[in-house]
C-alpha cells in the first residue's frame, strides 16, 4: 500500500475492524468440514423436498413381475428403475427419495421436542442453582443411566409403533445433550453484568431467561441440535430396522435395510444403497455441527 | 475421602432406584400387559385370568414395591414366555454379553489410544487426518448397517468368518469390531486432547531438556497423565456398549442378554424386559461409580468437590 500521510490513513475504510459476522463468515468459508456438511445436508433436503417431482414411480406401488431388479450399473438393470426394485417390485430410487423426507421429518421433530425439554431443564438448573440444580442434575444422571435403545424398543412394542410415536419416544429420550450444554452455558454467564443489570431493573425471571439469557447461549444449543438430530435419525433407523419404528409400507431407510437383509447374499445393493444414504445424511449433519462449533467458538476446539 | 465415597455411593443408589421406578412406570403405563400376553384373539375372560394370575389388577405402586423387594433378593419374577425364573435366564445369557462388551472395549482401546497418541504427537499430519477421518466415520456409521456390511464382506464375498451364532471365538470377531468401533471416536478424541494438553506442559519440557529418549518421555511421563480421563470414560463406554448389544446380538444371533431382551420384547415378556433394563442400568451406574472413584483415587484434586 502506498499511503502518503498518516492523517489520510486514518480515514481509510479498510482499517475498520471486520464485524463479528464477517469473521464468522470467513471462518465458515475456510472450514472444509462445515462446507461439506452444509452442502451435503442442503442437497439431501432439496432432494427430499423435490421427491414428488423427481421420483420416477410411486414409492409404495408394487409390481411383482419386476421384483428384485438390479441397479442400472449391474448386469440386467435398466433406466426405468435406476436403482433397481425391491422384493415387492417397488422402485428403489423413489423409495430412497421419500425415505429422505421421513428421516428429516423424524430427525427435526424429535430434535425440537428434545430441544424444548432439555433447554428448559438445563436453563432452570443453571439459572436458579441450589436445590433446583440438584434435582435436575439428578434427573439428567438418571436419564443417562437408562439403556435408551432397549426402553425405546419396549415402549414402541407395547404401544404399537407409529410414526408419531417414534418421534415422541425419541424426543423424550434424547434431551440429555441439550440439558447438559444449556446448564453449563447458563452457569458460565449467570453472573454476567448484563444479566445483573436486567435483574436490578426488576425484569421478571422468565423474561430475562427468554430475551437476555437464551440469545446468549443459542450458539452452543444449535451445535447440540445438529448432533442430536443426527442421533435421532440413527436411532429411528435402528428402531425401524428392528421392526419397531416406522411401519411398512412407508419407505424408512432403516426399514428398507431390514427388508433387504433377507437378500443379503445375492442382492447386497438392497442394503448398500439405503445404508449409504443414511451414512451420508448423518455424516453431513455431524460435520455441519462440528463445523458450527469450530466457527462459533474456535478456542473451544479439542 | 470416606465422605466422598459415601456420597457417591448414596447418589448411585438413589439413581438406580429412580431409574428402576421410571422404567417400571413406563412399561406399565405403555399399555395393558395382560392384553399383550394374551395375544390377538384372546377372550375377555382369558385376559381377566391373566390379569389376576400375574397380579396386574393391583395398584401400580404395590406391584412396583413387590417387584423391587423381589429384585433386591435376586428374584425378578417368572418369565411369562418360558415360565422359568427370570434370574436363571439372565444368569445363562449375561456372560456372553459381558464377554462381548469386554472384547469390544479392548478392541476400541487398542485402536483408539495409539491413534490418539500419534495424532497428538504429530498434529495436522497424515496420521492426525486419518484419526479424524476414522472418528467422523465411526460417528456416522449406523451400527446395524455396518454389521450387515461386514457380513457381506467377511462372510459372503470372502468366507473367512461365520455370519452368525456363538459357538466359537470366531463368532465374536465381527460383533466385537462393530461394537468396539462405535466406542472408538470418543476414546480417540479424549486421548488426543489429553495428550496435547500434557505434551504442552512444563514437566514434559523439562524431561525433554534432560535429554531423555523421546519414547521414554512419551510413555513414562506423558501417557500416565493423559490416559486418566480415558480410564474413567472407558467405564461409561462399556455401559453404552452393553446397551448397544441389543441390536448387534440380534443381528449376529449371539445368545446374550441383548438378544434375550429383543426376543422378550417381541414376546411381550414384561418381567424379563424389566429385569434386563434394571440390570443394564445397574451395571451402568456401577461402572460410573467405579469410574468416579478411580478418578478420585488417581487425582486427589477431584475429592474436594
């Protein structure tokens, strides 16, 4: 730079400190995990939303004459069924696309339920401390000691499983991460000056928590939200795989793997395709979550 | 120290009681067990008979109290499917699951600790990247799918291992890999961050400055402190793995407690499910307690809090 005088230099706009938003955006552009995760998740969301347009066939329409056709790249496959057909002759690509809708729907809904429960408990424990904290910490410890896969399976089996029930079960089992993070984040800023100021102005506790405290711990909560969403999607697929999650003929990926399991020896693509889709979705969400954590708080990286 | 131990044990007992009550409540509130046992097409009289025969007609709290009193004496009631005492079923199956859990934990530690240490010694190197890649992979692989893929590769394409059953030690290899790999990311991350922290400390610099051999510094000085959190975390992972064994055991047809749980759920065998949930929680609570106590014994600073 060729600047003549120091007075002149002071007026230069590029000497202003970059805004926090600009710093975050720059970090985001240079974080490969974040980029991969957000692109992957974005792509899957787009495909899921566009499933009615993209799907070449009805995902639950059976065609017993065209059972177990291989994908287009294998032997006798053709372009009519790009990813082949399953044991009932249903188009695999169409099922895969509609399955993405199911996974996302379940992941997001369960994440919202568990987020509400966990955040409420965690913030109350962190903010009020004392006995409230003692009781809530006890509840969190108890929840961590429960074998959740087993409990989810048992409850689903007794109730008779359905899509709504799966969402509720997952929502009520996966709130621990939210509670732990909300509690520790609240503890960190509970005595900060801006909260003290709000308190001395006579702001009621619920307003203070809602409008002053929550906006300041939301970054940490968003990171947990992504990780718990991935967790919920994995658990749903496991429940569906064992036959106690989403019920047929809905095209849940876990259910598709379960149905393909019987053809493991001769038609391995039946489990490979939905499994790979599940893996990509969960990995994208995890990378996005890890990336968000690095970007919002680089000093907290481990 | 004694007060600390007593406090932790008291807390563990409270948690165990609370968890047992909650799971009891959840299973009973979820539906009428008598209808589930009777099965489809049972008459009203049959259901009523089962209700009285198994005592489902009494208040919940009475049923819980009776069940707990029995459980404390090792009596978990009678399986509604096998008509044998539940504790006999569990005693028969538990060793398989514990063996699987121990092997998986060993596998996870043997894979994760060296990788974590190497990643910390050479940050941002190829090994570090590989470790990161493996841990991203481990967190996103659905374990039941990984189990099936391993069967396709190791039992179908190259028939090296038996696909299911539990008669020989070869039957345990695939389940061990699947279950152990699930615990690998957490242990690796802990080892890496612990090592990074220790390697930056003054006493390591002193040891290096004295001219000690780098391997000696790493093994004798650094590792001792870095593995502390890993030890206590491993106990927690062991508990998780026992929980995860439900899925893995049912895929590989290993006759452990997980498969028993899964079968009992499909047969609506409530006393057995109840007992397994309680035992898994107890094991988890016990391991957590052990982890806390080990940590407190190794690191006196923790005892104060």
